[in-house]
C-alpha cells in the first residue's frame, strides 16, 4: 500500500462493487481520516482482481462523500442527511460531519416542536448515586441498594467499577430475586400515572409527585423515602372526597411483589405513611376506586383499603384476567368465564362478615376466560337512569357486548352482540361513545367498529359497523430494560366521550413515539425526545383547565426517559391540527422508519407482545451514542480464576462495612 502511495497520485477504489478513481491529494486532505490512514499504511487493504482498493461500503453514499472531498461543497437536497452522516462518521470526514449535523439541526431543537409543552428534570434529590472510585470525596448520597434476599450494595459499586473497564461482573448471588432482576438503571422512569392536576412518577426505588397550577406551572411536592425493593406499580388519588383525612389530602401508593405502601400527602407536601399491606400474592394491578385503594392479582385475590375504616382486607375470587371500574363498582373478568362485580361503597357495611360482596354479574356462554373488559356507563337521565354496557374479549378471540336496562336490573345483563374476528386471545378492549375497539395478542392486531347510539344508549338499528383493521407493532425488551410493563401500555388513552389514541413505541431503546387514532389507526403526530434520551415509559392524561370561564381540560402525553426526566406534549393541539387538515394515510412507522428503528436495537433482545408474562433477566443500559444510534448489551459472565472471585467477594464485604459506617455517620 505504501508503494501505491509513492508511485502514483491516482488512486483506484472499489466501493461495494463500484469503481472510483481520484487523486491522492483529494483523499488525504482531511487529516486523521479513514483515507489518510489508508494511504499511510496504518490500515491494511484488500484489493480486487484489478488492483483497486476494495472498501465494503455503500457506493451510492460514497459518491457525495467523494464529491465533497473534491469540491468541499455539499448539496443537502439531493441526499439523505442521516444516512450520509453515518457514512461520514465512518470515514472520519470531520468537516462533512459538522456540516451534516448543522443540516440535521434545522428540524431538531432542544426546545422541541410546537407540541412540546414542558420538561421536568430528574428529581433534585436522587435516592441513589454512582460511586466514584477515582475521587477521594465522599458521595453526597450513599448508594444503598438492598433487596429482601441479597445485599446488593457492593455488587452495584463493583458493577460501576468494572463497567469503566469495559466489562461487567455477574451477580455473586446464586439467583436473582425478582424485585432486582429488572433494575437495569435505578435512575430511569418506570411508570407515570395521573389524576386531576397531579402526576406520580415511579423510579426504581422511590416515587415523586408533581402538581400543576396555571400561575406557577409544575412543582415537585412529594418524594417518598427510598424503598428496599423495586417498584412494579403505582396509584395516585389527587381528590379524596368525603374521606376522614379531609378533602385537601392526596394519596399515593406503590407496589412491589406482594407488598403495598400507602402514603397520604398533606397540603404542605409532606407525606405520612398510612401503612404497609400485603396481598400475599404478587400484585399485578394497583388503582383507586373513589377513596378505596384496590390491588388485584391474576391468582384470584383482591385487596381493598378503605379510607373511612382504615382497614385492609383480602378477598379470594376466581383467577383474574382483567378489570374495569364504573362509578363505585369494580368489575372483574375471570378465568372461569364469569364477570364479577364489587360495590366498594358497601365495603364497610359487611366488615363483620369479612366479605367484600363479590357477586357474579354474567357468565360467558362458552365459559371462555374473560381476558379483556370495558364498562361504559351511559349518562344518567331522568327517564331511564343508567344503562350499563360491557364489552369483553375472551381467550378464544371472541368479542361480546352485553347490556343491562335500568328496568331489568334483577334479571342481569343481556347478550347484545358477538364478533368472532380475532384468532388470538383478546388483550385489550374499549367501548366508548362512538367506537368499539379490540386488540388481540397477534402483534397488537386492532379491530374497530363504529357504534350507533340513540339517546346515549347503544342501538340495535343499524348496530355496530366494522370500521378498520391495523396493527400497533411494538417490540418489547425480554429483560425489562425498557422499563416496567405498566409504564409502556399502548392504550387506548382518553375519555370515553372523546376521540381516543394509541401510543406506539416500536422498539425499546428509542427516543420516538407515534400517536395514532384508536378508531382508524391514522397517525396524529410523532414526538421525539428533545434531549435525545430513550423513552422508558409514557402516559396520556387530561389536566383540568384554568379557573377562567370557558377553559377546558387539555390532554397531554407524558413521556418518562432513561435519564429520569419527564417531557410533556400537547395532544390537544396535535388533535386540533390533525382535525384542520386531512390526516395523511400514514399510520404507524413507514417501512423506512421501521427499518431505521430496528437498526437501533438488537432483535435477539426483543419479543413481540403475547399473553404470557415476560421472563426477567438482568440487563445493562447503554447511553445514547454520538451517532444517534442505540446499542443493547447483555451482561456477560467474566471468566476469572476462583481465587480472584474470593478476593472480589472479600472486597465487596469491606465495601459493605464501609457503607454501613458512612450511613451511621
């Protein structure tokens, strides 16, 4: 190669099968580039049969790069900026990379687009801290990360230390406890939930509550103590009406494993722990119905805490697959094909009998498991009272609608309509004022119908009409690295008397979300993280308008990120913009967008949605690279001699003692 550089100024290249000829001066004028290293002999070369230097890259992208080296000019209209920037970075053409970055910045801003509504930085008082082995100063917060069954303090310190060297040491315990297996990054947002003008943000081991006021904006008002286990669920009640705690008090609860902790938040922002309760089985859903805190498990248990009696009670029912609420009623869809209901307002009346008054409302004709459930309570009128409508899906893929007239309360609901359009278990269902929407386990396949109503009640003439069919493709991380499953639900989100939306996150490590109408799958908008961090959770919530006359609630998309921040997007404005113009035929990602997203993740580490719970594996997070690409890494077992392992364990024990001494000090 050195001979070629000395004997001639014309260099012949074979790039991906296409031949190029240029001068040595043209290739080498950018210092420390791929070509300057190639011509100096620092990089070994491969030649084709004609003696041309072979470079295994895309020839179509090499053409504008070579033209830039020749003329030092760039025509951005004729190129794909993102693809060309990737190639320019590979070749090390720094001047071209800088120009392309400026072109990319034309439509990207740290202030976001018109839909970007706000940014909440990570909480000021993080519960964990990365320990710096190179600094003599003490960390501001001792990184205490303990589980119920294994002390993880020294392990996490060692993990940070070893990762600085480019590798990771496997956990010394014989098996991972379930509550720590998903702890990929303690600082990322796992779950967001909202109620009225409040949101609760769950991190790995603590929860933070914010409230918004028109005059002051969003304010952090409560931060829980650090917990000894990883949070799997969170529930928020921002309006406790008629409770003994007073109308101004708020409540927030978190769950992990079988345990639940409940706090009340006082007007001054301080929180008082109400209690720690146990469902005795894993908690899979945590929410409020009026003043009652409800926890359910698929094993067939329901737990209820009543704000008046301050009493926690567990009740056995059939294995639970789905639930919904209607007023003070909790509706349960169970594995035996039955739909049960509990009136939580009557809960204190049967305390002596220790009975939650679990009553069977309806049984599926084929006794298939009720895997999805949606209750629509029609507006109450003086003539007919409430007409209750329930849409449910089964494990066989059947979708049914049942109704109960006010005059026939004693006889129970009547079967109204049946659809057999899914061949996989129904995972989600939504009955709203204008639409019936069902999702099955076949890669989130959605079927929708328009619903005809008369005086607010579902009508038999002409009944429901098929509308559309589409998919909300969403690859999930098999390790749970992308956050908690409860934090990345696709929806549908929104009030039942309004147009609802799906939120689509195609791959786990992405800074992009697609907002799509639930009725027809058309794209409303696309949001991208303003700071480039990956999105680990999201939620759509309506916040109340101002006190001024005529103000209405506004709908926002809240996205939680790997760096702990919260970003807010104005979906009300997005819906208005989409309503003024014809929504493009665009739905989810196009083929080009999908391939670009898939290029950012390792398909071996992802799976498509199904009905079975995901297995938990340990996974390490990777920061965003300068090339705007994400990379996923497994934790690898470091093969070391056994005496080295014993030394490491001894070192971990010393660190444990050191941390305990710091904590006591």
